[in-house]
């Protein structure tokens, strides 16, 4: 991986990331039930009927894990808080053990010279709120704002950056329209309301953070550049619809207070009354925008009602998730986002990484495919900077192999291998390669 820090501007930040439900061990420490617990307990939803009850036991092993972050030479650690760990019912009296854990976690980062980059919500909605309709219920957005203000009051003096929501497309569309994530619905009305209310939660959450004394706040959106699978008008139209739903809906909402007409064609009749009145608050000014990028999609038309698209595999190599590897598209995406935002809004690649069929041979995980993937995407990020994009940092997903949602523990994204029987950590070859970049050694 012939790269070094010197290939990036002074002050450019490198980080790695995890999320609460995927690593902490949600069955520990007094956390309340989430809709992911009930989703995972339903047969057929999660590979091998696995769940996040123990996960990587980060709750008890966080010191070891923070040592791995610091020893690699990273500047920041992106993590998330579990709403149900802090507020077991989503509202009401906080769980002191949950707040104390995040105190210790943040203090542990600071003691190691790491910048704490906190994401408030990475998909684990308290089950008590799910019982009341979850994100289809407007009240959930207001409860989220209360959670944001609580966390800001507790940690605002020490956290470097705050993200309200991670990947709202996943929390809304993937979860309510396609049914692949909790709550596992396939309901267009619930989808429309979840899409809107999650955006509303972001806007109200920003206000809650700032009222609680936090600053340097943004949101993390995921993007998948969309391409027609064939040179036809219908395939181009399908790709445009996909782009509108996946890439433009939340971007337009949080930066300009608008929804794409192509999305309103399908979701408009199902949005809540007077939804337009919420858009100015959803578009409250951001301090930065997080960009999660893994892959691209190739689309063609499908029979049936809106959005009537179908994804098809693209040419070229794939990750263990079956995702196309397309680093060049990251450069184009970052340039596009620069053009579509204010032109001065700082951007961060907040997730990029690769699932690979890692195996241990001779006590080593020699994941050359992941090394090549990360190097190619770092070069793509550098190319965007050369084109004038105000990219300020790059975060690798993930520090640890972890609970990969509906795939259970079958997909490994980590720089560090986790034995899910013993929970032993073992840095992979990719960890050493990144360490060489960050500490200035030749790899």
C-alpha cells in the first residue's frame, strides 16, 4: 500500500469505526430491548438466528479495543451510542450504567489522544418506541431530540464531533420498504413516514445537540452511484429513480429542504399531513457531511408499481457481500456532493471498507484483497481532494469483525479478526498496512 500521510493535506484525519449494537453486547449493562432484538428473535430474519446480545463484548473489552485504535495510529474513533442502553424505554429515566459506560469510553479515547466522533443513532430503536409505531410515528422524532440533548449535556464537553443519524436510507427504506432490517416491514405508507420522520429527527436532534452545548454536528448519509445496466431509455429511467431515492432524497432534505419529484411520485400520497412545514427544520445548517461509500448499483426496469427497478450485478470484482468494487466512483461522488452542497461544506468519508472471506493461516489473516480495496479508495479520495473537494478525513469500516445485521457474524469487515467463540482479537495484515501508512513506515 504505497501511500503515506504526506499524500494528504496537513490536518487530514484518519479514523476507524464501529457501532453500538454491532460490538457492545446489548444483553449486558442494563440496556433496554430494541427492535433489532425482536427482529433477530424472529425466525428467518438473521443468518443462523444470531443476535447482538454478546457481539464482541466491547462493553467490557473497550480498553483493549481503544488500544488497537491508538496503536494503529488513527486520529479519531467513530462510535455510536445505543439509545436503549441510555434510555431503556426510549424516554424517561436514564440507565446510569449506560451513561457511565459512554463516559468511560470517551475518556478512554481522550486518554489515548483520539478524537471521539459520536453517532447518536445507528439503527437500534428502543422496542418501547417501536411498539408505538417507531419511525412511522412522529413522536419518535421528538423523543430522539430529547435523547440528543441528554447526550450533549453529558458528553458535550469532550466529544469532538456529533452525527445525528447514520444512514437514514437504511433505517427507513431498507427497513420499511424492503424489509431487510428491523422492523422488517414492506409497507409504502410506513416507508414514507419513516423517511420523513427520520429527517425530522435529524433536524430536531441538531437543535437538541446545540441546546445541550454540543457543536461540530452533522449527519452521515450513505451513497450508491446508480448506472443503467443497459443503454435503453427504461434502464436510464430506472437508474434515475434509484438515484433519487437512495442518493438525492436525504441529501436534498438536509442541505436544501427539498424532496425529489421522482420520489414524491411514489411516496407523496403517503407522507404525513403538512410535511412541507418540517422541511426548513430538516435543512438546519450542518457543520459537516459524512459520506459512507462502499459500492455502485446497476439498474434496469422491472414490472410492477413504482419504483419498478431491478438491480443487476455489474462487471468486475465483488466483495464478500457481492458488492461491486468501484473506487473510481468515489472520486466522482465526492465531486458531485461538493457541487450539490454549499461548495464550502466540509466532507468526511465516514465509512469505507470491505467484507472478505478472511481465514487464519499460520496464525495470520493475510487479507490482501482488503488492503488493495482500502488503498484504491484512499487514492480515489486523494483524487477528489486534487479536484478541489474539501474532504477532511477518511474513516475505515470497521475496526472489528462484528454483528453484520441480517448477515449475523458471517461477514467480516474488520481490520481486526474476532474469534466469536473466544472473542480473541487478532490484527489482520490490513491493520498492519494501514498502520504503516499512518505511522509513516514503508509498507
